[in-house]
C-alpha cells in the first residue's frame, strides 16, 4: 500500500462564525461609508439604478422591446436614476449622498466591466 500524502490542515479560527460575519459586515459598512463620503456609489446602488434604468427604457413605448438600447442611453438613464434615488432619500429624511460625476462614471465602468 502507498502511504497517504498528508496535507497541512487549515487551523480553524477560534471565533464563532457569527462574530466573523459581524466583523465582515462592520468592515463593509465602513468601506461603503468611506466611498459615499468620497462621492462614489457602491455596487448595490449601481445595480439598483441599472435595473430601474432598464425598466424605464423598456416601458417607455410599446415598441421599446423591438428597438435597440444604446449603451450611452442606458448609462445616462442610470445616472438619472441614481440622482432620483438620492432625491427620494433626502425627501424621506435620510442623509443624502452627493456623488462625484467622475467617480460615478468610474464605478459604472467597473461594475459593467467596460474597458477604459
């Protein structure tokens, strides 16, 4: 018989999984706050704005399913949706985020994986 090859075992963290997850949530919340403070939207905000933009573009006319959607129009509508979402936030009494237009474009390119 061949000897079994032993591989080093990973040592499991002694912290409970709930504590590890809480730490990850806290780090991500701090990261999102820093990005918002800098004026950069997070990936979730871009995803929601993209979904809203597609919905608006597809529901705009009865022929909207048969005509092509240009990338430029989609990105412009996404920016409008981000602004509208922020206006709704302020109207609801929450803190509004002032996005830097250059960082919005950069974040959308990164999220959509558009080459520079």
